[in-house]
C-alpha cells in the first residue's frame, strides 16, 4: 500500500474540538463518530478525523473511503473564519460635484 492510500484509510482516535484544532491548525477536516452535545447542533464532545487538508478537496478525498461506513460525515474548518471585506463604491467629492449638489437645494 502506498503512502497516499495509507493516509486515505487512516482514522484518528476520538478527540475534542480543541485537540482537533491543535493537531490540524487552519485546515478543513472531515469528522465521524461525533458525540454531539445536542442532536442537531454544532457542539460535540469528541469526534474522529477521517480527512484533513488545506482545501476541502483534499479533506474530501481522504474521507471518501469512509463514506460507505458512515452515514454522516461532518465538514469543518479549524481556523478563524474571516468575513469577506465589504466592497462599497467610493465616491470622490470634487468641487464640481459639490456645486451640483448645492445647486439642487
């Protein structure tokens, strides 16, 4: 078995979210066997990692062999989510525009 196949079929021991974030910083992770605090909530006590990587594609490829065994695979990001910067149009107020606005009053 080559290294890629061995990595693809590996599964971690049960870990908390803090442990997962520490082991896989700023990565996409695929989780199974999630011991959830609430049945449909995000929070869980422990979970096992079946895929990880800097991109969703890498994590999903590693998790692919586990799709037949697990009905539900969670997909999460361990880093800080940065909201996109707002793109507001910039308006430059020149003297000509000021005169146009003043004359309309």
